[in-house]
C-alpha cells in the first residue's frame, strides 16, 4: 500500500519534471539525447535483436492480458476498495510513464533538427511548386533506371527481411556527411500485428521499451524501404514525426540501392503533392502529366491498399495518436508527418541543389 502511494505521488512530479525539461532543449540534447540515450538504445537493440520475432509486440499483448485480468478480478471491489484500486492504477501509470520517458520519449524535447542543421521550415507556395517539379524529375529518373517501360510500376524483388537488412547502407552513407545520424546494430522486425496496424492506418511504430523498429509488412513493397528508414530514425532518438520522415527520406536516397532511392523520392513527392493540394485545391493535378505513368501506378497501389483497410478504427486511432503527440509537445500532431515538406524545401534551398 505504501509503495503504491509513493508511486502515485511521483506521477504528477514526473509530469512536472518532463514539462520543465521541454523548456531546456539544449540540456536534453546534451545530457539525454547525446548522453544517456545512445547507450540505452544501442544496448536494447543488441539484446532484442537476438529474438527473431517482435518481442515488443508479445510484451504489449501480455501486458494487455494482465490489465484485462486485473480489471476482471477487481470488478466487484470498486465500491468497497476504490481507493486501493485507484492507487493501483496510478502506480502502474507512474511506472509506465517513467520507463516511457527514460527509455526514449525525452527525445521529444531535444533541439529541433532544422535548427541543428541550420535551415528554416517555412516556405512559400511558389517554392513548394518549384521544388516539386525538380522532385518529379528525380522520381522519373529513378523509375526509368529500374523500369524502361514508363507505364509499368516498379516492383521491388526483395522480401521484407531483405529490405530491413539493406536499410543500414543508407544510414552508413548519410552518417559520413552528418555523423549524428550514425546507426549501429540493426533491430528491425515485421510487426506481429501488421493487420491491425493496417486498419489503424500505421506503417509501423517504434517500441520505446525494447527499441525494436516495428514495420507493417503488409504495406505495398515499394513503400517499405522508406518506412523502415523512418522507424530506424526513431531508434536513434529522433522522436518528431516530421524529423523521422525527413531522416527516413535522406537515408533512402543516400542508399546505393536504386529501389531505396525510388521509395524515398516517391514518398517525398506524394507529400509535396498533398501539400500543394491543401494550399490550392486542384493545382496538384496539373503536375500529374509530368509524372511517368508507372510512378502513378505505384501511387494507385498505395491508394488501393488504403481503401482495402479503410475502417472507423483508423479514425479512432488517428484521433488518439494526434492527441498523444500534442501531449508530448508535438503541437502539429499528425500534421507533423506532412510538415517534413518544409524540411525538404529548405534543406535543398540551403544546399543550392
């Protein structure tokens, strides 16, 4: 009882400390993201890579079963022992919150990546259209290098595991230019709950407790390389979804593998077209004739996948995850995914590319 009281009291204390740390990103960057965390993450990847399956998914399943079992056993005690039950719940949340933040989530409060790399995130509509046209040239070139017939889609000939093993190459090349993107000891796995993830609208997730990168292996295969690289960026401490999208893109196009480059360029193009459409409805369609038909076939493949797994479940989980991100000081919520377009436009502008 005493232990539960102490843990319950520590919960608001922890929340206060984490919120205070959000005002000191330089401190978090130095002492956590570049101090403690690299050792925690590398150690976790070394340990959990020994398991050929997603142990994190199994642990989640076990915890959920235990919670349901506890609720069932305590179902008749809420009137007579409500104080004990509330303390039990608060103490559990307190431990969960501590592990979540200590093992990974303090990275939400580090220095923004664009500041670290020295460029802005804002852009004009004209800059976005100009960049998108240049990106279309890159996409068409990548497509033609693998598929001479401009009307056929690209089909990646690798298995999911082969894609995971090849993902490290892009990070090795990227780290030569930016050492802070160094990635060691891969631990990427197909999620055991890929079907539920598809209905929830997720391409993958990082398990913050095991540092396993969980990938939805049911995704259209041409999406898998960049999705894998995205989840790997979370493993090395980049919590922001816009930053993870940018790093995942960079690791993909820096890969020596043409399929990875194509995956990165097409992912970026889709986001750019969406952002153009948000700013000026109907304008993105004017750019479609510039894109090879085979590329559009790959886009249709993604649309078909989304339609196949479209359900009310996705709406619920999108709302939950949007609020989860905002609670962790990611003010853009799910919009953060598309905000990475600002990284793209300004990175290339800064580099005069």
